[in-house]
C-alpha cells in the first residue's frame, strides 16, 4: 500500500471490505468488532482517522498520536483475553500523512477455516461477521457453521441405533451392480449387504464403543430411507428444476418428500438428476438472438457430472440454510448447496488442492466412477469451459450457501446490447475452430467486413474495447486488436505450457 493507493481507497464508501473509524487519541473499542468481522468473512481494510459525511464520503479527521495507537493495536492482538488469534502483520499497519493529518491504514487478512471463528474477550458468542457495510454478531447457526468448517469430514460421524433396515435396499443393490461392473474380480455381488456396506465404508467400527458396527452419516445420506435421513437431519432436502421455456415455474421437478420419489437419498438423487442433466444436452437452449445456432458442445456431460458431484460432496448437510438444488435455465445451469466453499474461489480452477467436506461421500462417488481424485474435477470443468469458449462460470459463496452458475454459451451469445457489426468483429477475433490466437489490424478487419465503412468499424472497435470484450495492442499505425483473454483461458494456457515443458525435460 502506498499514498496513491490510499487516496484512491478514500474515494470509496464503506462496504464489505472497507471500514472508516474515528480514532483521535486512542484505538476505538469498536475496532475489535470489525477485526473479528473481517477475519471471519473475507478480510478487509480499516482506516483510522476518517469519518463519513451525510453523503457517505470520507472526511479526514486524523489521529493525534499514531504511534501510541499502533502500540495499543499490537498489544491487543497479543492479548488472548482480547482476541483469540493475531492475523495482522506488522507491514500491514501503515501511517500516512494527508493534508498535514495522520491516518492509520490496517489490513486484516481473512482467517483460515481452521482459525475461524475469531472471537473477542474469551467468549465464542462475541464472534462477528461482515454483512454489507456493518459488523454483526453471529447467530447460533452461523457460529455452528464456522465451527463445523474446521472439521475434515462431517459425514464420518458414527450413528448409534441405525441398522440395515434404515437403508433403501434397492439403492444398495444398484450400487453393488455398478461396483461389480467396474471391479468384476472383487465379487461384490456375492457379499451380503452388511458385509458389502462395511467393505465400502458406509458402516464402520466404533472403537470407542466396544467396537460396535455403526452406520456413518455419509452412509445414511447416500443409501438411507427418507424418514431415516430426516430423523438425523430434519431439514434435509434435495431438489431439481427444469426452468427452460416459457413456464412460469418449471417444466420438470424432482423433490425429496414428494410421494413420486419416496426415498430420495443422495444416490437416487444423483442417478435421477444426472439423467435429466445429460438429456438436456440434446435439447436446444434458446438465446435472445434468434440468429444464433446452437452446436454440439464438447464434453459438456463431463462438466455437468463433475459440477454436480462437487456440489453433493461439498455440501454442509448439518446446516439448515438452504436445500441442495440443481436448476436448468436458458442457457446455463445453477448448482446450489448449503455451506461455504472450503477453498478460495480463485483457487477452485487451479486444482492444486481440495478440501472435501464429506470424505465418505467422495469415496462412494469415486468408487462408482462418478468422481475423480481430489482437485482433478475442477480441472476437467475448466478444460470443457475453455474448449467450448463458454463464458466464465460465476461462483458466489458465504456461510449460508455456495452457488455455481455454469454458462454454456460464450460472451457474445448472451450479450444483448451489441450491434450486428460488433458481434461480427468479435466473432472474427474469436474463431473457435482455430487453435491460434487471432490478431487483426483495423485495415484487415475492414477488408474482411467490406460491407461496412472504416468509420463504422472504428466506432465498433472502440465500443468493444470499452465493453472489455477485446484489447488493443500497440498504438496508432501499428495497432492491432485481440479478443480479451479470460482468466480461465490464461490459466489453461499456462497449464498447457507447463505440461509441454515437463515433456521436454523428460
């Protein structure tokens, strides 16, 4: 952080990651609520010596003794009776002078899942999270979610009192058949149900309770009868909607609790909904521009399956904030699950690490061939997106839920505010059939799109640059234009380059 960046920051209003505070002579008491809130949410910046006027503009009031306030800050951070964890590095606290007034900039990092919750005064109930531009004390459910997120595997819980009678035998038989087909030498079909379920980890021995054989929470979720599942998780609910077309609500639905689907455990939910997802690939999606024709998408089935399994295995089933929901829209899919994503959103497609919330569910899906090793699923989704030139997916995550929006169209397909010429130029630069990056000068574009005048094309190029769809390379006579490379495309190019280098070294 430097003075120029601080002045830019002061042009912004308080929000999710920015807080102004008056601090004329000492560190304000309410700083610690903001510290807890930022650390438990996504991190943020606090600037001391600032107030907001009636229009929410930052007004510099300054602090009278900046070094004294810094001393108070670090003394509080090292005091376990004040706060349970110190997340502020020395280099992230800076004093700046603007208009002869001192202000103090403090950057607060987001805590890791293992560090959360960050709480005050040795009291877990004094835990705060950031919502919009305010600090809010957590509810009991939010606090429980923060604590549950520390767990490496929620579905490993061993359940007392549950037996084979609480499971849907048809689901077990179907799963046995799948595993027998994949591993014919294992003789899975010859095993009795309880032996088979113990073999795959659905039942496990409780060594703390006289080595009793107990059903795992993951086994109950995957194979359980509906009433048995809700006896342990009363708010358990899974849903599917096909919302394409002109229907006000939906054209097709699968829902737990519906008598048409009496025992909609996760195995049955997966098999039924996956069939709907795969069949949707063969049916046309509608775009706002009727002139756009839909082509067959490469390996879209892979992206849908990986995203669907990822949603199921990473859900926080002990949270009552939302259901597990899959939706088909024109032209995108939405996957919603309760609980925050356990890795940063910008790390998801890197595939370098994965923190599953439910390891037993991961194992069960992996053994049936529906999931891959940890971290590889996101890479498969990335490959499909880049190969088909899809618009980047949208991922939003919070304590309550994670929403993954998978587009199956490119930027131009869903841009209704572009002229025909702008679309023609973008399509020229975005040649999906070519494996090379397309770069054109204005003259070259004029030559190809000869029905349009040079001034028309120049204006259209300027508009596309303003809309961040294309980029300029060079200046004046040497200027060329290139399609804006998305972060996912850049990531894929880098991955491919690394793989090529590895092969060369080998």
